[in-house]
C-alpha cells in the first residue's frame, strides 16, 4: 500500500511538472530518485521489515538502476531510474546526495574539518576530518518541522517563522506577511531561544511563574506569543512547557550526535573549520538561536554555511553527470557509520545536551 501511494504521488507530481514545462511525461528518458533508505526500498519494491528491527540493515546499499516502467512510473518506456547508494538503515541516498552537492568529496583530500548536518524528523550528520568520514543518524523527531507543537504547522502562509526580542518586547515575522495562524520549526526554535534569553524559562525548560505574559493551559504555564485579537483565526498562539520539551528532546538528539562524532574523530567543536546546515528547516533557522540553546556549538558565525535543499541539488547533479554517480558511490563507501543506539556514551551525551544553554 505504501509503495502504491508513493508511485501514485510521484506520477502526479511528474504530470504536473511536465504540464508546466510543456511536454509529455513519456518524453522523460532519465530519472534520479534520492530519499531515505525506507522510501528508496519501497520505491524499488525491496523488503522493508528489517528496517524496523534492530540492527536496521538495508537489503541493498549499492546504487540501483531499475527500469522506470517496472516501478510503475509513467515515463518513456525504455527509460531507467537511478537510485544512489544508501549508507545504513537510517542514512539514505538523500544524505549522500546532500554530501555530494555540499562538497564532502573534495573535503576528503583537504586539511579542512567539516561537519554536515541535514536536519529533519531524522537528522543525518557526517564529519569529514583528516581523510575520514564519520556518519550517524539521530532520531530528532518532527518538532523542527512544526509537528508535536501545540500551535505548530508546516512552513506555509501565516506561519510564524522568526521571533525576535528587543528591549524585552517580542516581535514576529510570518511567512507571506500574513496574520499569524501557527508557528513552524524555525519559529519555535527562535521562540524558545528568546524565552531563554529573557529568562522566562530555565535551562531545564521550566517556566518562571511570575511574568504577566504567561497564561494557564490545562493547569500548566504557557507564554502568549500572539493574543487572540492579533491572530489570523481568533485564538491565541502560545508556547507551552510541552512545546519547550519537544524542542529540548529534538535538540538533545542532534547535539548528542554531533558531540559523539567529534569524539570518534578525536576532535573538539572548536577544531571545525566549517559547519554546514542542510535541509528545509536548516534553510530558515537562525544560526544564533541554534547556538543560544546549544543545538549547535558556539563557533564564529563565518564558519556556518546554510545550503538549503542540497539533497535536491545533488539529485540534479547525479541526473546530469554519470561521472558524479561514481563520485557519489565512492563517497557513500567512505562513510563510516556510527550506530548511536549502541554507543556506550550516547545516553550520557543525550542527557548532557538537554539543557537550553550555549557551550
């Protein structure tokens, strides 16, 4: 059923794209598909049960080239779909494509030490250092994408995407400049950082009870970010203790992954020459907010680089260049996977990272 839904969705998107471009889907003669390991297995018709059971082993990690019509894609009859290498059960070809587009291969032969972080419900991290690549996956959950947040939403019209505080006054910016109707991932990150900066929440995420901007929701404190009169739907938009807790858990998972890869490489955060942030959430987050709550290490601003949808750009590169397909396969083989669930220091690293404070 999942595979059928996936193929139907791809065909619908393909049809819309071709209509917009002014040609027929049967004129598509080459396709590249990147995605997480489970989605790639579903598309290829491979077994997925083992991906949900420890040790989460993929059926295939090598690149796959499959007839497009065999997969059910409505493209040219004799065309093929190329799917790059997977690395592990929770590090898929989308991470390989991201690393390719962001320059990880070139970094292998250089003296620079670069960390690549692709943040999502599952966050993949690669550290290139001294000719080696260390890679891990973190179960960061959907909070950074606006899910599991009381007034959370995807990055759409009216979503609060940035929160600033100046002279103790909170100001907001919404997508499209519309009246606020919810808060997306970058907005909730900013909000938590602002609440912490104003000392309205403790390093452990608890609200201080004596601020007049606090209200009670189900017997618990919440901060009123937008009152009912200013919102786009007539209800107040708040940040609750549960929302802060979701950000703490997501932040802690990512930061534990970063710290443990640094330990594996024998490095400190200060040794990093570049810190590359990818993904939809990574495009819009304010680096300073991430640093202020300890999601990212406290590095000079010029070391951070936000690259947006680098996985999509990597897919484009792989579509256009057979040579780069070999480069991507080599890059995937170079990634030394670190399984965090079995790492002896993971629990301690996770707990240490729960506090909302910078390095």
